[in-house]
C-alpha cells in the first residue's frame, strides 16, 4: 500500500474509479460478441483479477519455500504451513485467518509474509489484493487516531468487497497506537456478513517485536540446559508470548479485544538466529545478488556481527535483515 494518512481514502476511491472506468474491449474497434468475449478473456489474462487465474494457492510451493528459504525457524515453519494450508483449503471458513508473528528484527517475519503472498497470488507482494500497512508510515500521529480508524475500516471494507480473498499485513504492531486495531475487530470475528460483505476468506497478518524477549529467553534456557534447539515447540512459547503481548503497554495489542475474544488464530514465535543461520542467510543473499556464494566472505561477515551471550556468542542480535547491506562491504 502506497497511500498514507489523509490520502488513504482518496486512494481507495481513485483506484476503484480507475478499475471501473477501464473498458477492455472498445466496440468502436472490435465488432461482434465473439470478439468482445475474446477481448475480455485477454484482459483477464493480462490484468490482475480476483479469480483463479491470479489467485491460486500452492501448498507445495509454500512448504518448499519455508523449508529452503526460512532459516532457523522450525516452529514458525510448521505453524505457518498448517495454518495457511488449512485455511486456504477450507471452502467455508467461519472467520478470516488471523496470524500474529512475533520475534526480534531480522528473524524472518516480513519474509514469511512475502512467502505466504507468493503462494497465493500470482503477483505476490505486488498483487493489488495484498495490502501492507506500517504503523510509523501510515498511522504516525496519535491526534489523528479517530480519522485513521475510519479510513482503515473503509479501506478494508472496500478492498474485501472488491476481492474477498484479500490479504492485509500490519507491520510494527508494537508501535501501533492502542485502540487502532480494535477498529477492525468486527472484520476478524465470526460474522457471516457485515453490511452485506463477508470477510471470511480474507487473511490478516500482524508483525511485531513485542514478546521477542520472552522468545529469546526460552531459546536461551534450552541452550543453557544443553537441549537441542529443535526440541523447542509451540507449546513452550505460546502462552507466555500471548500474555506478554497482552500486558505490554507499548504493543498495539494492549487492551484490544482481539486476544480475549480469541480472534487471533495463531501466535507465531520466531526464534533468535544462531551463527549457522546467519551464514545460511549470507550464502542465500550472495546467490540472490547473482554472485557465486563464497563461504570465506560470508564467514568473515558473520564473525563481525554481534552475538550474545558475550562470551559464547550463540544468538545473533540483528538477524538476517542487515545482511544484504553488510555483504556489500565484504564482497
């Protein structure tokens, strides 16, 4: 989503007008119903529409991408695959899918959102049916909170009306003004329709650093006890995570009814990355840059990064997000 602040609603209206005004076949040029039908088919092939040509979930592709591209997140991989596949394969879901992804910066939350979008929409994150909101960019001023609420409600209603299979991603939930997310609570609930619109096929994804300290502590406890990282399961993290998010006054979830009404389907924890995962990210990034992956280069970069505990250097403080820019220094 490119619009922000007061331009949000105008963007919705303008977009709707443009879509409605576009005529795929000009009858002044093409005569006959057969030619018009062919023109409509060509239009639907070339221009994104809310249909099976452009929206077609690929569970196998999502599984492969999660396994091959998301490093060090065995818990998140299992939960995401189960949650998204179950929802997308359900022809009559009772409510929208609501995922809340938590963990330190650079652990893969935004990347997972991208993988989910790519498994559903042919255009991935570039799809007109995928909408990204960032708290500090789109809702920066608390004094405009009531205006934001109204605009957000109208944006979601307008886009779901246009395409029931819409995806909404809210980044920086820990920086969201308390109460803003409550304004969309009705759209996440178990209603068949609201004002004639069904939201049951939509997907809402919340990204937050809130609860990250709890996740890190669990990982650290497992490491201290000599237990393998892969032994960590969702049950070790979920309860403490949901409570820490709910009680965090700096979180956008604070005092919302999303948690106590059980409208969040899954709280998905992202573990802090270890050295080997940083190396994997580095090798993948070199490949993405069109270079032959060089272990010596990546190893030097990884060794210069900050880890904790200080002496043992087990967990990376920054994760994979900074690797792309850091690699340029070492290549």
